[in-house]
C-alpha cells in the first residue's frame, strides 16, 4: 500500500513517516498533505500553551487519559524542546500503565521548533492535518516559550488553552507576552497550590482577559481533578466555534459563487446585446423609445434561461 493508503488506514507508523516527510520539506510531503486534506476536517485541534513549568505536559497526559475513557483516538504534537516526553518516554510510560491498547490509539510526536523564524514549527499545521486524516479525533498541540509561538498557536487550533499556575507571578508576564489575548479557555493548573483561588480571582479582574470572556478551569494535572471538566469545556467551545466557522465559510462561498455567476452572466448579456441582429435592433428600439428597457431585459433573461419566446 502507498504511504497515503496506510496513513488513511490509521497506522501510527505511517503517520510518523508522513510527518517526517513533511518536516523534511519538499514536494513529496506537500503532495501527501494535499492528498490527505481531502480526508481531514473532523478532528478537534486543541492548542495548549503557557509558560514553562506550569504543567502543560502533565496536563496533556491527563487529558489524553480522559479522552481515552471517552474512546477517542488522540494525537499529541509537542513543540516544546524541554518536553519530558521527547521520545515518548515519560508520557508514554504513564499512559501505557493505564491502558495497553494505547499504542494504537495515542500518537505522540515532538516537532522541532527550529527553522521557523522563532514561531511555531512550520510542520505543526500539516502534521495536525495528517493526524486528522489518519483518524485521530483529537489533536493536542503543546507549545512552550515566551513569545510568538504561543500567539501563533491560536491561528492553528480550533481551541486555544492557556495554562497558568499559582504563585509564579505569571499574570503580568502572561499579559506582556500577549497570552491574555488568545485563550478560548484558561486553565489554572496546580489547583492543589494554596494560592490557586487567588490566581483565579486575579485573572477575573484582569481587564484584557475579561474582554475575551473565556471560561477559567482549575485543574490538578497530577491527580486528574478538573480534567474531565476541561475536556467538556474544550468540546463545548469547539462545537460552537465549528458551527460559526462553517456558517462563515458558507457565507464567503456564497459571495464568491454569486460574484462569479454575475461575471459570467454579464459577459453573456453583453454578447447577446452586441453580438447579433436581434440584440442590436433591441438596443436601437430602446434608444429610440419604441421599446421599454424592462421588456428588453425580460427578453434577455428568457434568452439566457432558455425559456425562449419574444416578450
Ligand atoms: N503540585 C502539582 N504539580 C504539578 C501539577 N501539574 C504538573 N505538576 C508538576 O509541575 C512540573 C512541571 O510540569 P510539566 O508538565 O513538565 O510542565 P510544562 O513545562 O508546562 O510542560 C512537574 O514537576 C510536574 O510534576 C499539578 O497539578 N500540581
Ligand atoms: Mg512541557
């Protein structure tokens, strides 16, 4: 079978090879992505971002476990160079303890963040698309760093989750880094920390965050507390957003179709008016006042729609 065939059949090794091909760059990877895109579009793509050490990787592991109880296949893409699951070690081991079918159902892959001008790894979007085409119903993308990568993720994911932790004085830095402009969902992780509720209150008072009106979810990624709620909130946001996006795309499609049809019609109308004896006679008659523009327009429409007859 071709790589595309094994990818669409959902073979994890095919997905790994496909992502490597895309990371390498070049026409073979591009072609594969184009072919696969016809089979993508159903996965929920969630970006998980925030400062280092807040517990993103741990939370991703907990989310994977939660989504697995819902019987979903999950792909994790990490653009965190310090990620403890580089090579699948930590997260992979923990998950394998929980469920021995997981090798098939959970795909974990680190993506190099080099080579993309400090932003999100160039391969992230195509890799998410490939995972989608391979039948993973959830794609979780972890990004780290302070700067553009976090903000970039918002354009790539259906739902952007920003993770903060109490007692780190993160709020101000997060605001400075633009993190408060992007969350669809805000997570206060390490809810076991005594200052967790202080952080929630502080965030609720932060004007720039309030403007986004995003829900705040408290989690303990180590115990899994709050993680089911987080999965629900993400799913809720995604389904609302998906509906809005579909509607928006349909409006744009309609505008484009009408514009193209009008252009085509105008050409044919002008051809009718200038290209034949009947048209020229009609023009002269309207100009001389022997015939109304309305009846001439009705005649044109009848000609174009094949409804025939001189009216
Ligand atoms: N107390 C507590 N520690 C946590 C929690 N979540 C993660 N950690 C710990 O925080 C540290 C950083 O976690 P990690 O997932 O690597 O953070 P990342 O850099 O944001 O990916 C690790 O030692 C985790 O065990 C939590 O909810 N509560
Ligand atoms: Mg991490």
